[in-house]
C-alpha cells in the first residue's frame, strides 16, 4: 500500500514536471503564433474545399453534415465570440479598479496632475504624428486613384458635436450606466475622481484602497486565466475569418491595404522607437521583444480595449513599470491614444476622396 501510494505520488510529480517543461518550451507567444498559423491554414483549406458552393456536405447515414454550419458558423463562430466576449467582459472592471488603485496610490495630487498632463500630451503628439504620416503617404501614393467602386451618393454625414459638448459628455450622470454601456471615457473620469477622493479621505480611503488592491489582484489572476486560453480563441477567430474572406474584394483594394500596413509599421517601429530612445534611453528592440504578446493579442482581436489586460500584465511583469503608473496611463491610453485608428481613417479619407474624385 505504501509502495502503491509512493508510486502514484511519483507519477503525479512526473506529470507536473512534464507539464511545466512543456509550458516553458512553448511560451504564450509561441502558442499564440501556433494558434494563428493553424487558424489561417485551416481557413484557407476549408475555403478551397468549399469551392464555388460555399459549403462541403458530408453524408452521415440518415443525415448530412454541413461543414460550414457545424465548423465555421458553429464551432469557430461560438468559440471566437466567447473569447472576445470574455476579454471585453473584464475591460470595464479592469479599467475602473486599476485606475482607482493607481490614482489613490499617488497621494500627491500635483504628481497626479503632472502624470496626467504628460500622458495626455504624449497621446496627442503621437496621434498627430500618426494622422500626418497617414495623410502624407496617402497623398503621395494615391491608393484610390483609378478605382471605380460602387458608392452611395445619398449618404449624409452626422454633424460632429462641438468641443463644449465633448467636454460635457466626458462626465457621467450615472456611473453604473456608463459601465454597463462600456462608455470608457466616462468610466475613466469617474475612476479618477473616485481615486482622488480616496487619496484625500484619510483612514477611510486607506481601508477602501486595501479592498481595491485585493480586487485588482483577483482581476489580474483572471487575466492570466484568459491568456492561457488565448491560443484557442485566436485559432477560432482566424479560422472563421480566412474561411469567409473574399479575396477578390481584397485584390481591388490591395494598394489601400498595403499602404495602411506600411504606415502602421512605420509609426509603430520607427516613431515609437525614436520616442522611446529619446525619452527613456531604453532599447527599442528589447521593448518590442517584450511587448510581442500584447502585439499578437491586438493583431488577433483587432481591439485595444480587449488587449488591455494583456498590455497591463506585460507592462508590469515584463517591463517593470510601476503598477501605480501602468494602472493610470494604460487604461486612459487604450481609450484616448488610438494611433492605429487615426492612421486607418487618414488613409481612408484620402482613398475615398480619390475614388469620388474630390479635390
């Protein structure tokens, strides 16, 4: 009996060591890359098998299995949707709790103002550079020249709100409603005010800060759990995308796509690299190497908000950023600093103007 128990325990220890060695051999980056390439390959193969019919029917005795319904619109769609929903599920709690923790830990309100001012100034500067590069290269290359695409001439654009209304809309009348609707700017403003109030509330604020620190630890543990299932979610998303992708449409817009990708890479690697080296003296190569998990997440999900949990985990654990700084700047940056969107819209504006022959 003793030998049997010892043998079982030995097997368990061996299994744990094997599992740890396997995880060490294939880190998160490697597993996400495997999921990406497997998803792309699966999607391409399925699209080739579907052919012009758009489906593959497999006879199974009394019934017929539709590969498109079961896998593409079934397994891939459900798995990918659950993965994205799970990431978005924790964005609001993560942003609110982490911002409160970061703000209340900055006891000096003048330090908070300086950090906020520098962060917003940097965000505005990089966004201005991004939109400038996008419009400049779009005007030089002309991605929409010579194209004759069907357009809806009856479209009427909505009037943009004035600056005063934008400022008013930043402050929530109902913070709970703002959280439920995912209005991140209002959530950020409320979290900042709540964190400052906690910092100025003395003993009561310190007791509440302890609770928020515990909540933050629990949420970050949830982030780790979701990161471990990310390769499967990435596989489902890309498998469905490349199964339903219309290559003919992409072919007519290939100049536009490649221009957007070029400006994104130029801004991401060159502009950010220069700013990083100038302001911090850190090696851009080391920075990009450590940020690859967050970059792969962003590429797979196409959402900076959904990638925020991974970005915060990477910044604090791999880059050594203080939690009080990361908790304050990253959630605000995910909402305000949308350089990729600025580049896409800048190129798209010139592209549409060329297609419609607008000078």
